[in-house]
């Protein structure tokens, strides 16, 4: 480059990721499950017969590029639109232009709405009449689960395609292309890329081609377009890697579900990993602590009564210490819960009892276990025949406590695990005492 000549970076205002955007399906990497021979979306594109659809996938997986390719392959005008920066007023302008284009040129329009989940329900409904009458073909892109974020009316008119993150090999290919391409990429510069640097980019990109190209572009600028891109240069370009975790979106629910199920499944390593993922992603540790208390009650239950106390203690320890010291208490609780004996019998029993309460919401309390604070109530039989359990040698006297319609119901059945094994023996012993008492009395022992 001669003195005073603009650099490659100065000559192009477009970022490297935009310049290297694939122009044909053959250049497009990944999404073989959608675009391969015999696959639905690929066949539709090749036939030029793509209707309104939603692309759901992570950043950098090719949603925008795929929409542009569809416009090219179907000879339709491509109109990009961002739900973050634009509103329904801009949609109306696009629709008006699309009507005129269809009327005077006979050419359809693809309205590409990026981050369509950012629109509220009323805004999403604004697309419906124009999608239905064919004025535009809507392609929406979202990183969030469409079933949670998009209206049923819109989903019923669009086909949903799920895009996967690019594989590390895909990312390596993207980077190699960018370094070799002299027209659109960095091939006109004097750069060399170390193998370990390429491996680092492929790993740190998390399947995001855009992120990988941004890192390479930043590394090239750091070296002023000349030199060897090492792993140290890449690490500096990447700076701090942010964990793939969205506290307000679907990933939040996916990861907390993974933590809960790993603990329930007694997988210590999995439990610790998902805990670490949540904390590294910026999740409120007290939210995690509340879920651990729930796990202790729901999944460990009375198989280990200490679990609930330890989960609550971990919550208090974090509250007292804060981050990062208090996070160790949460990790201790996770390991304890994962390795504890498991029982959901109290959880199941309480659910059944709640069902019985809804089914029989007005059953009278049996007279013998009613309180009788007045003379009139005693005359009416309140408390008559009640037997004080502590008056017996075993602190147990057989009598009925359920309304008559529910007598004989069994909801709680303890397991053979942990402390519940002792509870089961005790309940069986009480059952024998009750059976013997009923045998002697010849009827219900309700006083």
C-alpha cells in the first residue's frame, strides 16, 4: 500500500461480516437439516415457492442471510425492517410501496422483520391482513421461542423453521474464506492465522459466524493488516466472552430447568455446571437459591428432612456474604441436594389432597375433633369422644380425622429411601394398631 492510500478498512464502510455474507445456497454454511437435498426449506427455495415463515435461531446462525437468499432465488424485493428501531408506521410505508411494486412491476416483496419478538401483540397483528392478501411475504427472525413470544394468529399464518448454531468446523471455514477472499474479505492484506488462534475463534464464537468474523476483523486492525494472528491477539480482540444466557428469555427457563433436572437426577457434575452457567450469565443468585429451596421440598422431601434446612441456610449465607463468596454456599447446597436420597411422595400426596379439597370443598369437620369452647357447643356434641393421643403409652390412639366421604383415602406413601424408610415403618405400625382397635370395637374408632 502506497503512502496516503486508504487502507482496506477505510475503503469499505461495511463490516467484514456483512461483506462476507453468502450470496448463494452453495456458499451458505450450516442448517443442513433445513437446506439439504430433500429438506423442506431447501426444496421450497429451489422451487422459488417460499411463503411467510419465522426463523428461530441463535445470533449468527444465518437468519438474515437466508432471508436475503430467499428473496434472490424467488426474484422478490427484499425489504429489511427492525422491530427494535422501527414501528408500525414504517410497516405501513413498506406495505404501500409493496402494493405499488406488485401492481406496476408485478414483483413481490419479502418483508424481513428482524427481532420480531420485540413487537407487542397488537403490533404483530398489524402484519396479518397484508400477509393474508399476499401483498408481502413476511419472514420474521427471532432468538426467542416463537410459541412464547408471537401471537397464535401470526404463527398460524407462518411456518416456523429452527436454525441451529454453526459447528466449530463451519466457523473455521467462514474464517478461512474471509482471510482468503481478496474482493470481499481480508485476502488483500498480509495476514497469517495460527492454527491455535483459529481453534480459539471457533470455540469462543459459540456457533456465531458474525462474532467470529468480528474477532478476525478486530485482530487484523490490531495488526494494521500485516503480521501473524496468534491466539493472544485473538484473545485480546475477543476481550471478555459473555456466556450465552438471557435472564429474561427462553434460555433463562432452559437453564434453570436443566439445573433442576440434573439435581433431581442426582448428577453432581451436571448440577454444578448449570449452576455455574446461571451465575456466570448474571442470574440473580437469590433466584437460584429460591429454586434450590423448592427442589429440597419437591424432589428430596422427607427422604432427607435436613435438605430443606440446608437449602434455606445456603440462601441466608448468600444473603449475608454476597458475591462471590456466598456463591460457594449455593454450590454446597446443589451438591448436597444432588447426592441426597430422593422422594417426591409429599409433593404428590399434597397434590392429591388439594384435588380432594377441590372435589369436596364443604365437608363438615367430624364432631369429635371440633373445638368446644362453649356449653352449647358441648351440648351439640362438639368434641364428644375425642381421644387425647398423649394419654396413651405410645402417644397414638386410633380415631378418624377425615370427613366420612374421604375416609380410607391414602395419599402419602413413603419410599424405602433415607428417612422415609423410618417414616414408612412408623406408619405401618400405626396402621396395625388401628386395625387391631377396629377389630376389637367392631367398627370405626372415631369415639
